[in-house]
């Protein structure tokens, strides 16, 4: 399975986040490592920009630095677990879908439409409600996905 996640994964690993969210992120990553699934990211996307901004902003926190170093290994150095797409490799969205998406989230759908599975995992309830009925796309709220994924 090829999975596109939005920035919740990064946000849930920040130093100021409650332990429940850190635990959720760690469980997701642990299961991902056990399975044959991959995370799909795109160069220059808001996800990647936030990753590097967080490294800079929170790098002084030992636990954060350790966790993000592991995440860096997973996302940018492990081709068994991550697909990194260049801008020219990313699919163009169908017009009817492109028109309904918030500009900040279009990259998630472009990445998903580049994969065969077309799976997005998000914590954004409004985005989910807006696109949940799009045929051929599987979008999950994080809690729902984890129930299916971790069992």
C-alpha cells in the first residue's frame, strides 16, 4: 500500500504535543515499518518544508532530535519505505477535483493520484468531509485509518 499523509505526522512528533499524539505517531510508524507499505512524499511540498522547519525550530530538544533523525532516515533514506516524487512525476488532478480543493492541500491529492492506491490519511475533518465521496480516492481520518491499519 502507498500512503500519503499530511503534516499531522510531523505535528504529532513535536516537543509541545501531548503524549497521546506522540504515541499515535509512533504506533503508525512502527506498523508501517513492519508492513510492506510505503509513505509517498513529494519534493518541495508543504510536508517536506515543515519537516525541515521543525528540524531547525526544535532541534535543541534531545527527544525530538532523536525521533526526527529516525524519521529522516525513514522518509529520505529508505527507499523500501518511502517513495519520493519529483514535481514532474506528480499527476495532474482531474479538473472537477482540482476545483474543490483548498490550495494548501492540492499537493496531497496530486501525490495520491500518482499512486495506484490513492490513499490519504488526514486529521483535517473539513477536508475529509469535502472529498470523502470522490470515486477512486480513499481518504481516511487518522483514527479510522489506525483502527484498520494497526489490527
